[in-house]
C-alpha cells in the first residue's frame, strides 16, 4: 500500500445510515444519523424536544 492510501483509511468520516451524508453526523450512542435525519426521527426513537 502507498502512504496516501493508509491516510485515507485512518481519517474515515462517519456517514449517515439513513441518507448517506457525511456532514454533521451524530455519533453519540452509535446513532450515526445526520442532523437532518435525526430531527425527523428523534421523537419516534424516544427523544424529547425541549424548547
């Protein structure tokens, strides 16, 4: 393997398991949902919205 290939594998970014986006993915509690998908399904999963 080349050096560049190793670096790419080391710095792999998490991916949303619902839509496949890479940005703003919530990884806490192994959720792996982007913030957009999380807002849509959070109540179904048992999270409450506090205003």
